[in-house]
């Protein structure tokens, strides 16, 4: 259960972070770290989109490793703590957020509704400290082989 202290300002696409949201600790693969969206009532809200990998003590979906490999390349962030991130094949996620988000949604549509959006202000308020996180539910051996 390795964690590395991180900052909201450093969060980027492909990071695997954990934070508290609606009173539950969540581990999320960040797709788009921060974007604005206009609601039906014309007000604007800032959101973060991502794949919810783990919630508190609930393990990730069965085919999570396959999904991560299809999304991009698994990269080692910290060898000692065994923390990884996903490099999205050179795609600029913020510029093409809608297209990639829809591709990700199609990829995970049958997998326990993994794709989620989070209210950015609420996240920062509930969880001022975030962590780069490891994926406890994936075997270390599999992740290490994927990095090579």
C-alpha cells in the first residue's frame, strides 16, 4: 500500500491518484484533470474526469489490466514504492478530451461504470491532500512485466 504525497496542481492525465470524495477514499486514473463545462442552467462548473479504479476497500474490475493496456503504455513513476501511471500514447487529452473520453466510455461501458466525473471544487475541499497511489488489486509481477 504505497503512496506518494502529491499536489492538485501537479495532477496530469494518466496519473493514478487517491483522494476523498463523498466521504469515501477513491483511487482514480485521471483522464482530464480539469475542464469547464456549461450546465443546462447556463452556469459553469469545473470537473475532472477519470476511471474510478478502486473505492475504499473495494477492488478494481476484473479486466482492469486489459483496459489500462488498451488506453496506453504503463510507465513507472517511483520504483521503490511501485507507483505507476499511464502514458496515453502521446495524445493530448485536454485538447481532445471529448473524443478520447467517449472512446474510454465505450471501452469501459460494461465494466461496472468505471468512467466518472468529479466536481473539482468539491474534490479540493474534501481532500486537500492527495496521493499518487499504487494499484493494490493488480499483481506487481504483471505491472513490472508491462513496463518492460
